[in-house]
C-alpha cells in the first residue's frame, strides 16, 4: 500500500483535529486510498513541537518549517497555523512540489490567496483548503439531492453561522481578532465556511451587499501560547487592546444561477455555539441543515401527496454518503472529528488518484474574493460584484 | 356594562377570525373592558351578507357599507376587506367618528396610508391595524424581557416569514397577487407582519436594502368569491393571468437604536406553512420565536452560570402576558384564534379607556413607508432611507 | 336550519371551553349540521349562573339543574361539572330524553359509569364523553393513516401525559385531589385521555400492570369557587388537608390486537405543562404526537427509499381532517379551543344525523373499567384483566 | 510517561471504536494518565488479524487469544468479541493478572457474569465494562446536577432505547439474534445500556415487571465474517433460521431509593436509529436526554421564577465534564467516537491511579441480574425482585 508522509505545521486546535483525522482514516476507510503516515510535526518551540509529536503520534518533530517543507521524505504539507503564515508556507511547499492541505481561510485577503493559487498552478500537486463543514455527510447528501434535481431550480438560500464564545467582551484577544494576522474577523473566520457551503450547494456567487460591524472594539490580551477559543479563560480585568476586525456581518447574495440569498454571521449570538447552517428552497423542494445537529438533514419534497408533505428529518447513516465508512447505525453519532476524517479522505484519495481535491485553492481564492467584496460592500454601503 | 356595537365589513377568512374574537372576548376577559356586540355585517351581495350574519352571529346584515358606517348605532367599524378598499372605508368611518379596526397592511402604499392617518388625526377615536402576530403571548413576553433589560442592548434581529401555499404555480391568482388590489405581494402581505414585530421589539427602522423578486410570473384565474389561500383548489390547467407583485423579498435593516438586521420573506418556501419568526441577540441574552410553535419562546441569558446556560424553551401559560385570560395550564395550546382574541382585547380596552390602540394607524403608516422603501430598494439596488 | 338548544351545567374552565365551541361551530363548519343555541346555563348560585350567562353568551340562567334537564325546550344537556355529579345529572337527562355531552372521565368508577351507560341504553339519544384530545386534527389524521394500513400491523404504543401544575406541593387541594369527588387522581384526570387515544388508535386494551403512587400526600386548602388548575395561587403557608388520590401512574398495556404498550401519567413532571402524546410503531411505519405541538404529526414510512427515510413533520392544515373547516393555511395554529370546536362538531353532527357520537358513554365506561383495573393493579402489584 | 500495552481481541465494529479511542486518548487528554500502546490485535484468522493490525494501528497481530492474554508484555486485555466469549477470555485474562476492558453486556447471563466477577475479585487489577453511553458529557453532567441536589429527590425515570436497523425482517440473523451467543436480544443488547444509565443516575434497581416479545421469529442467514448491524445487506430472499431471543421489551422499575420508572426497549421502532435516552423528574427539577442529540441536555429547574421556567437546552462544551479535553467550542460536535475516548480515559486513568474503573464487572454483573429478572418477569408475568 502506498504511504504518504505528512508534515504538519502547527499543533493547536487544528493540529489536533488533523492529526486525529490521519490516525482515523484507515479505520474508517479500509483499504484506504493511501496510508497517511504522521511523519513530522512542526511548531515554534522545541517544547511545543516535541509535545506535538508525543501527543499527536508523529514520528519526528521540528521547529523549522522551511526545512521540513523541503524534506524529500515528505509528501504532504499540512498547514494548521494562523492565517498570516498560510501563504508563505504554502508557496514554499508548492515550490518544493508537495501536496498541500491548508486551513481556512486560505489567506488574509484575495490578493494573498491569488499568490497561493498562482504558486500551485501548473504544478503536479494536489491542494485542498479545509472548509471541513461541507464534508458533513448530511451536507454531501444535500448536494446529491440537488444534483439529482430533487429540489428543482434553486430559488433562495439563507445561511447562518452564529457563535457566542467571542460574545463576552472579556474573551481574550487571540489572533482571530487582529487584522494583521487574521485578515478579517467574522467574515473570514466563520462567514467563509457558510459561503463555501453556499457555493457548494447553490453555485457561484456574483455579488454581495453587506452590513459589517464591530461591536466589541477592544478585548483583554491573550495569555498563553494558543488561541483557546471557547476554552479561553475570560479576563474581564485584563489589560485591553483594540480589535480591528469585524464581529458582525449580514449580507445579501446574488448567485450566478439566479437564486438569491442572505447570510448572517455573528460573533455576538449568545446561545449559539457553532450554529452553522442553511435553509434553501427550490421549485420542487427544500432543505434545512444545522451543524449543531449535524446527523440530521431536513428535506421537503413538494411532490409528496399534499397530506403527507412535511420536512423529513433524515438521520444520516449507512445509506448516505460515507455511511459505509463511518458507523453502522444511524444515530450513533457523527461528530466534528468524523467530519475531519471524511475531509482527510478527500485529500488522500485525490492524491492517490492523481487529481485535484475539493475544495481546493481555486475555491479558497474565490471565497477570499467574496470575503473582500463583503468587506468592501460594508464600507461602500451597496452592492459589490465579486472580483470586480 | 358598556356595550360597543360592531359593524364588520367583509366575511372572508378575516371576517371569520374577527367575528370569533368578539364572541370570545368576554369568555376570556371577564369582566370585559366593554362588551362588543356583533351588530351588523356587510358584504357585497345579499347572499354573502346574510350568510355572514348567520354564520358569524351578527344581528343584522347589509350590502351597503357606506350607509353602515354612518349608522348612529355603530361604535366600531371593522374592515376585513382586501387592501384596495381599506382607505375608502376607513376615511368614511373616521368622518363618521367611528372607532376603526383595519386589517393589515393598512393600505396599498404609504401615500394611501397617510391619507388614512390624516383622516383619523385629531379625531377622538381609537384606531388599530391588525398586525395580530405581535399579540401572541410569547411575543408580548419577549417585549417585556427586552423592556426589563434582560437581553441588554440589542445588536441584531433576523426575521423571517416564509410560506408555501403560493409556492405552487397552480395556486390561483387571488387579489393577493394583483398590485391594483394588494399594493405589493410578499412585502405587504407577510413582510409587513415581521416588520411590525421588528419595530415592536427592536424599535424604529431607518433604512432598508433589498432584493425583490417575482419568480412566479403568472397564475391561473381564481374561481369563486373568496380568496381561499392554502385551501384554494390548485388549477394547473386553468387560464393564466400575469402576477404583478413580488413573491420573494430579502432585505437588510438598520434600526434607529443601532442594531442591524435581516428579514427573509418568501412565498416560495416549500415546507414552511406560516413560518413567521425571529432570532435576536443582545449584549446579555437572546430570544428566538417561531409562530408555528407559538406557545414557545426560547430565551438565553448570558448571566446564567456558564455550565447552566442554554436556550430555555418557555411554554407560555398563566404566568405570562394574558395568561390569566387564556387557559389555566401551559401547553393547553393557544392558537391563531386566541391571538385574535388578545388583539380584540387590545382594541376594546383602548376604546373603553379612551386611548389609542397599539398598533394603530401611525404604526400602519410607518410600516407602509418601510414597505415602499423595500420596493424602491429592490428597484434601485441599494440602501433606501425609510420615508426619504 | 335545525336548531338545538343547549343547557350547560357548570361555568368553570370546561364551561368556558364548551360555550366557545358552540359559538364557534357555525363559523368553522358552514353550513353547520344543526345550529346550537346557547339557551340556558346553570351553576350553583345566582351570581355564578348570571355571570355565566353574560360571559358565555347564553340566553338564560338557572341554579336548578334538575329543572333545566326537564325543560322541554332543551335538546342537549352539557355536563361541565366535577366528576361527582356527572352520573346524577346524566341519568336525569337521559330520563328526560335529552342528548348528553359529558365531561371526562365519565364517572368516578366503572360501576358508576355503568349506571350512566345503562341510563342511555335503548333511548333514542346521542351521548358523548369529552375526551377532546382525540379530535385534534393531527390525531384524527394518525388514525386515518393507521386505518389505511400505512403503518402496518401495530406492535407497540408508548403514551404519556405528564403535567406540572400540581407538582408544587403548595398547589391547592382542588376537587381533583379528592377521591370522593374525582374518583382517582392522575389516572382518571389525565391517564384517561391517553387511554382514550390508545384505544382510538390501537384498539381495545385487555390487561394492565401498574405502579400507582401518591408522592404529595397533603395540600393546602383551595380558596375561591373554582378549581383554577395552573392558574391557582400557590399557598405554601395554607392549612393542609390530605390528598387521597394518586399523582403518579406508570403502566404496561396489552392490546387485544396483540400490540404491547406503556403509559406514563404524572402530576410530578416539572417542565411538562400538558405533555400528552404517544409514539407508536408498526410493521411498516411509525407515528409520534405531542399535544404541546398539536399542529404537528411525525410520521415515518418504512417503504420510503432507505436514503430518504426520516420522520416527516407534517403540519396539519387544509389537506387534513377538518382542515377545510379550520384555517386556510397550515401553521396558522390550531389551539385548544379549535379542538373543542371539532369535538362539538362531532356531537352536533351525530345528533343531526340521528346517530351515536364518538367517543360515547360506552367508551367512557370502557375507560372507567381500565382506570379501575389500573388502580387495582397498583394495589395488587400485578397484571389485571380489564373488566374482570 | 508510563505506557500500557493493549491486546485487543476482535476487530469488528467495537474493535474499530476501541482502537480509535486508544489512538485519540493523548490528543484529547494531555498529558494522558498513561500512554496506551496498541501492541497486539487478535482475530480468528490470520487475514482478519493482519488486517486489524494495519487498519487499527497495532504493532503485532495474532490468532491465539489464549497465548496473547498470557503475554507478559501485555497490560490490558480488551475484549471486543461477541458475548459468548467474554467470560472465557476475561477469566483467562484475570488469571494472568491483566487489566480488562470488556464489551457489554458483560455476559450472556447473570451466573456467567458472576463467574467473571469472581475471577477478578481480590486481584489487583482494573476492570471495566463498556457501557459507553454513560460517558457522554451530557450524561456525566446530568449526574453532576443530580449529585449536587439540583433536581431534588428523584421521583420517576422513563428510559428508552429504540432502534430500527433490525426492524426489517430481512435484516440478517447475526449473532445478536441467537441466544447461544448473545444470551438475550433487545434486553441485553440495548436494554442493558439504558439500565446502566438508570443505575448511574437514579441508583439501584430492586424489582422489574416486564413485557417481553419476539415479533420477528426468523431471519435470513448472515453472510460474511462480521455482524454489520445497520450496514448489513438486507436479504429478503435468503434462507431463514429461527430467532430465539426477544426483540421487544417494555418494563416497569422500582428503584431502591423510592423512585419508579419504565423503560421501552425495541428493535421494531422504525425511524429510531439509536434512540437511547431518558426523561427524569425530581422534586425540584427535570432532565431529558436523547443520545441522537448527544451534545444537548435539557434541564428544568423548578426554582427558576415562574415566568422564566422552561427546559434549558444546554449544549455541552468547555464548561462541562471533559469539556477541556474535547473541543474548544460548544456545538462543534461530540460524536460516538469522542464518547469512546472519554470511556477509554476512564479506563486508563483508573489503571494509572491503581483503582477500580466505573462501570466495572460488579456493575456488569448487577445489570446481568436485572436483565435475567426482566426475562423471568416476561415469562412469569409479574414483578420479579432483582437477584432473588
């Protein structure tokens, strides 16, 4: 069996998720398309990197990502760092001919993403951007229903990604609240996920029209090495520094195919932990999804007899996409980690088959263009064509 | 006990609801603020009017609304007709010094609504517009929580009113699909309800930014006297005529108080029968409501201890607004009719106390201004200040 | 149009509901099978009876039920009193040849119910017992699906009726907690409703096996004329008297058709206001219902394609039983009152058509037998055949 | 860091879950209490065992479990085989002084479980039985609330474990439908899980009273090596053999602490994939849980102000048990695998700390006694004291 040696850069929340996905891949998909080997892990300090090796089951560790991406034994460079280093690492990895997995958003801005896309263009390598939520079995199944025409012509899409771990002004100022590192706030961090889902399900987005706000203008400094998101200790008395990214974005969408839509993305939505989802309607049916209940897809078929029409709550399981690989009973419970394993399968199978992954850097760039358009629309207060 | 003689104009869906509300008022609120008497009912033909009398428990009937509104024995004129006759009847009733209940939207356009508001201005009469959904006990309770400061400063409001009885292109062309009668489509018919709720809970709306569409451009002619809404027979083979109003509207909102928002209103949302509701977030809490589960209000308090935080599904009952008047156990089930009775109580108690009702023609006019701004925004493709 | 003169005995919670049902009948069902006339209302004192007349729209009032049931102008005697007077009034009404509507449970015990059944036997009169919840459109539709064979052979039924207004030991000792008036506690008051639903949907119950408890052994005395249920003022400091009925009953069921089941009935279920419902499974499908969301029926069809199987949440509306009579859009919201109107239609149409109503005294007697068997099973600790 | 060498017997569904749990442990809990090493995996054939090694990340493989449990390098014997080999392997492992993880139910009968418990008694070894669902963070949190007294004195517990992958009579006859291998059907396979949860939350169960049925009396033979549960190909035309275990069990419970309860366990519940859960009520609150929405716990506190009372849907996350170890945002989604990792942590930390695990063989034996009592009650038709 072909093996693929992975170098993973970054050992925070995403490093944990990616490492476990490589570990879980063969258990779920057997035989696997290729066998990923957790070869080397990289972080900024020896202590962090050595811990990463032991904790996440890698063979080696390093503090020198630049050397690692040149290492001939490495097949895949997996970028789990904050946004401001994505481009540099990815471009170096591309130059070294490595396959690349990059966390989302691809970059801090569309021009930066474009440089990354240019770096991989024409190279014989597979690249992927980690918009993981589209790999949820229920979402893959939603796309299948749409492709089969069961929903008809799509008319509208209403998406949301609401969260509340940052809603407390005492949540510390991690890199996610700093424009120089993150590029944007709500828009790139969570809005990008629901935009990816919108494109995946409905098609290309042509124009946006946005309200963009920053309600919480300063936060206490972060302590410790890692962004701990909702696990971070709230520090109401800590010294504060300014937030220079958005925390609230609501926008209208026009899709190339004629559908219209809206998306609400917020870091100020108390009670919504990770409320990513959508409701979409077509001429013959409707679909509703919410990642907080990721094992369920609600589907309505207009051609059911009138008295029997109702949203079906379909619990994904063996009959659904990736169902054979996951668990043998619907309702056993796919979680976040399972979705990362499905995503990992997408990467590894693309490499094994010598083809491009999905979503890849072209998708990541397109999302970056949309995010930039949203920011511009918020400033200009009006419709902005994407990429214009 | 003071009695108030009602003349009701129109015996369709709304006539049924209003007549039952008058009948139910004293059973729910005892003693009632005043006793409404179903004195005379009006419709276009003798047959319709006579049936209205017998069916809805009125003492008399008439086909001459103009005479009826002059009748000295009448205290209240209740307008349950399609939108194009609201202004004429209301202005005549105001001239005759009658209290007025008018179905929503108040008029087909803001200028028309303004004429109605002018007609009642300075007169010693109570007027009300039937944005009934705000009278749902759960919604009144939501407002109470907001007024008490439990939700903090409001940051965002996301509303929806999705319906599907018109989603089938074979649903006949009732007056609701004709601009000359209805004024607008989705916007005035259902969007106005959620706009009323937004104003009621969050405050004044300053500017809107909309997508407005008409997906279903023609429909079969209606047969029969009445608009039967979702009960109408679908006539896929019937002769078709053009629809000249919108059926899909999605829009951004800016509130005077600083909050932002979005509303999705659609007649193309298969699976959503009467899906009116909202989710709103403030600095210390959140509220979610959906009229299809009108007995429930979901409330989140950020000041609950972290491990005990969660949306509370509060089932309205005796401890909540109007709870003593309705049913003695939460979960017994308030329905559409109960909400109309609460609304009726709002009208009758305002008259009995010699004060203005809420919402009244001033609210109806303001909603008409917002609806006109949404239509204008859809055409101009950009932000429109309300009333500008 | 034929009219039917109603004499209603009792002006509490049930009097309110019944009076409004008569008032609403023609508005919902037009033309009505016959026109009920609220002729005379009876209560214990002049003040109560006179208030009943004015509040509930009757023509006359009386304090002498015995005289009223003899009154030749009366067609229907409607018994809305506590359980201990059902038999006496009903037997007198039957002797006078009146049609009878009787609140549930029919009597305090099976022998008492048997006397009532004997009294109406062979008389040319229509009788009904007010197990109103089976008239919920969603429940009627559930029965239709079962009758059409869509669920296959029924295998199991799990019912519940959980409530919490009595869960506070400070809830006053109304007649519902006194054996001499009520007969039993949870079993007859709420258990009987879910037993009626079980019989309606699954068929006859042959044997029961129960746990019966009384957790709250004393309560403060009630003040005021009426049992106010969940609206009653809690009186933690009030003088207490013993409760001599059950407040918790859990039991197994064997149905004549071979299905098995269980029912949980409790007055100690904090958070459950009026949580009456069931889940049933057959060889080709399943149904779930909960009255707190009475507009929804969840149905699963095993013959749907595997990937499209899921519980459909069907929102009842125009296509469903009584849908044409109720409201013209699904989701507008049927409430408790609407269900009482449907029930009233069942009574009036049975009388108009000269046939027996459903459920009638024979059903009420059978339920009484089951309730007595449950009580006996709780004492004997084992299976008890119903009626043995 | 101390390492613990694991020998895992069995490479089916449970082998996959256990192997991934060992792999994931250090990523979630860092530093781990000890580092489990996937040393050797055993299955019946070389091919199966070798595949197990590669697929699940073990160092070695074997087909001789008896030799492996004697292997001095092994610290933990993990039994993932069907029920009929649990006792033999566990007793041998105990004799060899190994720590033991055993899948549930512990044995096919109480006497068999007793032999296993006797084998570990007095030995200095940690043993655990894999009633994994109690390790769901929401369930651990439920127990914490109960222990803190937030729910008061517990009054009733209503549990359920409904499933539908066996509801189709064409689902093949795996070992789960054979008494000689499984011991019982629904009762031991799924009923045992909800009984474990009942004991965990409410306390010891003293007596049971059951209906036990077998609706599907024969099934087509299984093809292939493994029981594939819901993934198994349905074989409506396959040759059939008799089922000699139950598929439907409904029973009443009496708890030692005075609470009462009922449990519905069924393999005939179309639409319920893995519907394990409960509703429990106490004198000051209530809790509802359903594993199909395992990230949510519904909690009601009677001491909330009346107008603010409602079930809180608490989404488990960082503030809850194991929250720091799992994912940094509530709603990211704990799945089945995460629960197995928490369970694994329970085992490894008990061994590391030289103490007994929970639940252990004593719990497994007690559950076996209850299961035997349920079977006996179903036959005798009446109450059976547990262990009598």
